[in-house]
C-alpha cells in the first residue's frame, strides 16, 4: 500500500455582489441572449469593497479546514493558485498563512492561469506522496474583476471573482489523488495575457492610458485550444491512472464556457450529466473555478465515497492539467460540535491579534534601528 494525498476538506467563497447579464447589457453593447447562447453564463459574482484575492482565499480555506476538522497549525504547505494576487510580492499564500495562523506552513503562489488549481493539486499531492508533508492546503482564488476592461464586451461578460480550497492529507488507504498530468505551450502565451505591469512593460502613465493593465484575449483561438485539450487531458490522466472513461463517475472541468464543456463531453462520448457545470452562476473564475465546482458537486450530493472524480483545466500560458481522484472520505462530512466551531472563531481572533502584535514589535524595533 502506498502513501497518497486524500482530499479531506473543501470550501468555497464567492462575494455576495451579483452582476447579471442584464446589468452588463446596461454597461456595454451586449445582451442576455448573446451571453447565454455563446457562453451559458447568466450571472457572476464580483468582489465587494475591501474584498481581495487573499481575503476570499482565507474564507474558502477556513471552510475547508473546518470540514477536515483540522487545526491551521497542522497545515504544512499552502499553495495559492492565482493570476490576480493581492501584490506581486509578498505572495498571497503568505497573507493567507498569516490570517489562518498556519504557523508551521510553507507558503507560495503559483501562476498557471485557469489550470492553476490542477497544477497546485498535482504539486501538493506529489510532495505528500513523496513524504515531504502530511497536510497541505491548495487554494484557487481570483479577483478577475480588477483586471477586466469593463468597456470591452468581448471579455467583460466572461469573468467573475471567487475562491475554492481543498485540504490534502497523507494516507496509506486506497484512493486519493491517483494521478495528475500537467502541460504547457508557451507559444500560445499571447492568446490570453495581461500586457503591462511586469518587467517587460512596467507600469507607466502610457500603460495606464493605453489600458494595458486589463487582460486581453483572442477568444476564438482559446476556444479552439480548449475543445481539443480538455478531452485529450482527460484521456491522458485516466490512462496514467490505469483507468478508462467507463470508470469515471464525474468530470469537473474548468468552467469557462458551457459550449466548451458540452463539446468536451461529446468528444469523450460521455453523457452531459457526467460533466459538472456551474458556469451559469459564476462565469469563469480562472484558478478558482475547479475547486468551486468541486465543492458544489459535493454539496449537491453528486459525489460519493468511492467515486472516481476527474478534474480538468486549461488556461493562460497556455497551460493544461488533469487529476484523477478516488473520493475516499464519507459524505456528508460529520458536523462540527458547537465547541469546535467556537474554537475556530476564537483561534482566528487570537491569530489576528497575534499578527498585529508581531507587526507592532517589528515597527517598534525598526524605529529603534533608525534612531
Ligand atoms: O479560461 C480560459 C479563458 N477563456 C476562454 O475560455 C474563452 C474561450 N472563448 C470563448 O469562450 C468564446 O470564443 C467567446 C465567448 C469569447 C466568444 O464567442 P464566439 O462564439 O467565439 O464569438 P466571436 O468572438 O467569434 O464573436 C462573434 C461576434 C462578433 O461580431 P462580428 O465580428 O461577427 O460582427 C463579436 O464582435 O460576436 C460579437 N461579440 C459580442 N456580441 C454581443 C463579442 N462579444 C460580444 C458580446 N455581446 N459580449
């Protein structure tokens, strides 16, 4: 029996603010009918004032830790997949580590576009299987609304904000993350990218005036890539796990466009109801879309113990990836006692104070050095 990483906790967070297709039709030259028929999207969630990629990641992670009944101090690794970090540095993962009080965790961000969550899951699962860590948090969190050009109808109708998280734990039992495949083709980098703000085109008045801090996409070409790579990656990961399409209980694809999801189902020859979709309610939340969809599939009773879950994604890079997971924990999860819930609340209050005190001590001694 070999050690594998098992998903033992899951959580999601989406902002309360909803932007409907009709809202968008009042902002740009589009219509509810066009958006629904071309993308399947009906509404998306957008951050409220003060919400960020880190704050959403923390909310999703807290939920995932509660489901896992795990203390933040037991987490040894935090990976945040995102293309919209709070800052270029420090990493969003470090902000999450601080807010959770995950004092024993290594933390880093990972940039692999909409395939970021699969990349994170694969890296964390392999580190766990190799014995480096026992418990890891993998989070996908995005505030795409801050890099969306709200005057560009070709892109602004597609994206939304949100976060999803899973807790991975080492276990010798059967199941868990059985196999993952990852891929990249940098020659397609120009199909979906953020032109300015990096070392190639640092922020300047010109980059702001030319609206180069908004994502740009060649939609049709990304679409073509997506419909080819989704079935291919799904088949590849099943092959690597020594399984077939007939073994697959549910496919959780990146939620970019209902037409892409349906095309993947047709190409694989699986019924549409095997392929999970919630793109109508959230739009494309990039690295957050797969963990949000996974959480909702669990909450809706679409996954049960023993099921073979395949997650597959593609995105900016270009990147792609897929993971085959044998679901190994009973569902629904055991509810937390009142005391445990109170413990979590107290813990997060203590952690916030602890962080403030540490900042104060740093400020105080830095003042001493300056003087
Ligand atoms: O996570 C990965 C990120 N991205 C993706 O997965 C996106 C992949 N691509 C797509 O989902 C689709 O290509 C889109 C939804 C972006 C576009 O759908 P499409 O069927 O490929 O439309 P199109 O780009 O070929 O545009 C068709 C027409 C154009 O008008 P003309 O040139 O035919 O007169 C567009 O100007 O639709 C027009 N159009 C719109 N019309 C109303 C483009 N956006 C809109 C809009 N409302 N929002």
